[in-house]
């Protein structure tokens, strides 16, 4: 697993996509978008990513991880 927290949302999305995690098609599409789009996340996107990371036991984003 990854030590510490993720410094950017793209890293977190890739960790979820590359891991052996059971994801819905909708979650996979969402994570794929985050992995390729470096623009800041909305509050709703940030909340969903946080929930996915928690659900799969991964470290959270740093406070500045929305960039």
C-alpha cells in the first residue's frame, strides 16, 4: 500500500483503478476522469473520492489534494 496520504487526486484515482478493488462502472468512469484531468475537483467529487478511498482502506488526500 501507499505510505502516508496522496498529494493529488490523480494519484489517488490511479491507486484505486490499479488496485484489485471492486468498483462499479460509474465509479470507474469517475476515477478515469480524475486520473486524466488535472483541474481542481468540485466539492461533490472530493467527497466521492474520499468515500471511495475510505471504503477500500486507502490513505486520504492531503489537504491540498484537490489540485
